[in-house]
């Protein structure tokens, strides 16, 4: 595995090679760090923009929204 930053196309090419599909290190179980899903509704044009930005960051919409909320919460904290 490599530690250098790759574009999504470079990642695809890298992992398309069988020698780069061998797991490295000991297996790890993911822990459930997230709570119950909360339904949120957006106007269609806002959701389209969120999807574009999430795609540009190579993130899921949920991950992008979580990061945006965290950013807003940290912005308002006293320093």
C-alpha cells in the first residue's frame, strides 16, 4: 500500500492490480461510532450542491454533511 495522495482514478488503477489487493497487517473490526440516523430534508437545489461538493471531495453525502456540521460547531467554540 502507498501513503501518497492519489486521485480517484489513480486509486482505481492501483487497486486494479492483483498485487495491491492483498490485505496488509492484522484485521481490524470497525466500531459503531455513529448514533441513530436523523432524517433531514433539503430543497432540491441545495441537495444538488451538497452532492456536487461531496463528489468533489470524494466523500459520501453523509460524510460531507457530518464534516460541515462539525466545522460549524467548532467555529462557534470560544478559544
